[in-house]
């Protein structure tokens, strides 16, 4: 917020200068009009060079008016950007702010740079020496016309989406694009847009110079469209062709990966890919993952025959939900990671929170945590949380987490520091805690050693939830994901 505010201060100064400059230009128009009012002409212009001709007055006035119009439009765009940034600074959700702040800061700096040297300098002066021959004045007017009418460099060509580089993994999607091979027009950046998933308006999710962007934290089992365009100082290119995207249906194969093209029947398979820049989308900026590759005049098709696919890969039965690990980026600083971020402990005696990398807003999801170390009967807590949950307190102490905390004898459910449903049965070293998040039924259920612990813990859940754990230095747990739904829940669902 400080960086964005500092950038806005510079842009605000430019806007103030522009307002003052517009006042100066309007005064110039009035002064030029006064020059037409002196006494009537007694001789033709050719015989009375001291009298200004219509052209000598109208052309400068039109130049100033054109500059007023151009500056007004530019100022209106700048003011709109500033007002939008001020609303973003008021955003109460820190994670939501962080996800768009970098792009906004770049846009503010880019807009400030456009008010460069000479932009706020009048193209015409009101100082006419009416005793001189009009030839120098006409020469100046022709020079101004030349500056205004010279041909600008062309806008960029539409980018081309590189389908072989586009991929998804769980609920993340990576898009890659490039300029046409024969294009020589300079490009300053790109704008990636996604719609709202319901055929609504597109919105910007990335602005920058990179040609690859990964979108994380997307909804499962949803469909939307993506497109990209290029821009330079002259203007913005037409859009690329549109990709229709569909998220995973909450299923995953056993760590198999496939490059595109992939038919819709195999949409559960994913491929990882490096990326140059990342933008996390929260519910206020809904996104989707996987590319469902449809054919139309304006859409790309990535459908391919099943014969070549089946000959290359032995497709296994889809049995699991989503694969993910713990997230060092959002965890408390006291959390210690190992085993490719699947195992965590803590260097503090106080409870500290760590979240999973993947957020869920739809579907059925199940994961387990094995207790690798359990000393001196601590009370670790397991469950789900919002991205902005408290990281320095037991999970469930605030209203951003829904958890079960457990000792060696019993467990409790906790949300907003309210304890409910004390249940006999605790954990020891080697125990397994299961967490089942059913966002179709909007419920959260826990198990210990494959037996349901207590009743359904929480109901009426809605929104974006991240797997979460709180623990101290007396506990070490390892995360296991991509697991089938436990039998106790499957049998209950079948009733």
C-alpha cells in the first residue's frame, strides 16, 4: 500500500500540473480570439501585412483547442486510474490487495511516464508581431502541421497463444503467448484478460512485459474464457484468439502428466510448467483452470484423436481429489518445512499456523496428516481456513478458521474461539488425522485413524478454503493428498 500510495503521489502531481496547464490553454484561446477584434481592414491582406488574416488566427486557435482536447482525455484517464487505486487501497482483504497491487503500481508508473517532457508545453504562443511579414508565421504553422500529422509507428499485431506451452495443474493454469514470427513492431507489454466464467465481461488479470502467466487459486469444475493483447506507445493490438478454459473436476491421476493437446475425456490429467509471473485470483477475481478446447471461428481447438493419446500413455483410473503441499509463502515464520514442503514442525512452543498451497471453493476434497512426532501432549489443530487467518494462534481462535484440535485423549471442534462437541479419542505418534471438505454439501468432517471423529463438524460452509494446520515444536506432521474419499463418508453419501 505504501508503494502504491507513493506512486499515486507522483501521478497526482502530474494531474495537478495538467489541470493548471488546461487553464493556461483556455486562456490562450481567449487571447487569440481577441486578436481578431481590432479595427476593420482598409486594405486587402496582401496590401496590409499588419492585419492578421483569418488563417493566421484560426489555425493557431485550432492547434490550442486540439491540445486542450488531447490533454483533457488524458487527464480523465489518469483521474479514473487514481480513483480506482484509492478504492483498492481501502480494500480490507490484504491477500486480495496483494494480488493486484504489482500490476496497479506498474500501470501508475506507466501513466506517469506518459506525462513526459513536452506534454505540458503549449504548441502555440499568443505573441504575434503584427508588424512583420506573415511568411515566418506561415512557416511555423506548416512545421506544426508536420509534427501533428506525421505517421506514428503502428500498433502491435495480435499475440499468438503457444498451445504447446499452455498447461494446468490442479486448479492452476499457465498461459503462454508470443508475437507473430514476422512482426517487427516494438511491443511494450501485454494484457491478459479472463471473463467471469458465466459469459460476462472480461477483466484484466495481468499487465506486464512477460509472455507467460500462471493463474493460481482457481475454482474447480468451472468454465471461462481467456485472451491476450499487446500494447505500445501508439496503441493496443487486437485480441488474440480466445481459449475456452475448464477447471479440473476435482479428480487427479497418480502423478501422471501429459502435454497438450488433451481431449476433454482426459481433462483430469495435468502437466507442470515453469512460469515467468504469477497472479493469484481470489473470489472477487474469479478464474478457472484447464483448457477445454472448442472449435469456432474465434476460438482455438486443442481436441485430438484418442488413438495417439492411448498409444502413448496408459491412462489409470481417476481416483483422487487434488495434489498440493504446504505453502511456505503464507506460513508463520516459525514453521519449519522439509520433505518437499509435505512435512512441517515448528521452532516455537506457541501454536503457529501453516496453510496448503491450494484453495477450494467447489467439489469434494480429502487429505490426511500423519503424526510423525508427538511429545508432551500438545494440542495440534487441523482443518481449513481463509488466506488471512491468524498465523500466531491455534487454528480456530478467530472467525477465519474451522478446525478440530486434539490431545492424547479427546478432541474438540473450534471456530471463532468457540469450542463444541468434545469427543473421546485422541492421537499419538503414528496416528492419522483425516480432513474431508465437501463443498457440495458445504460440510467439514474429521476422522482419526480412518474412523469419523464426532459428528459433522461444520455446516453451511461457503467461499474459498485452504487446508490448514496449527502446531508447536512438540509436533511434526506429514501431509498426504490425492486420496480417495474414506469409506465411512462414501457409505453415508450413498444412503
